[in-house]
């Protein structure tokens, strides 16, 4: 039996795509979902600039820390839809390193 996976979309202003079941607006809300839904996230799509102190890149830092210190089960896929080129590049580098470590 295939386990159910949920797609999570973090953004403070863009419209939620139709294929995303969970929408978060803040770092804090996203971390709560990631903790609660560990192992059940298909795609996690991240914006960076949320208009708050903690941004999407901080979500990636949290995932990275949890992966290396506690064996956090990564979402099947993490994508960055942020238009911020510097944050996007940093986040994508972290994503690539995590999946290389996880899947070789």
C-alpha cells in the first residue's frame, strides 16, 4: 500500500498551486508542518523573502541541521521558487548537498 504524500508550499504572497495540499506563510508554520508530516511530504516548495526575520533559507538550514543531527527524513523533492537570486543559489546548493548525501 502506497503511503500518502502531501505537497507543501511556503510563500507569503503567491497563489498556492493546485497540486499543493498544505500552504504555509511563515518559517514557524512551515517547521511545525515539517515536524508533524516527516516522511509524508512529497514536494516542498520554498520562497525566501517572507517579510519576516526568518525566511525560506532558514527553513533549509533547519532541514539541514535536522538531517545531519537527527536523521530527519527529507521530503521526496525540495524546490525553490524564490526570485531572490542569492538566496535561491544558497538554498539550491544545500538541497543538492543533502540529496547527494542521502542518495549518493
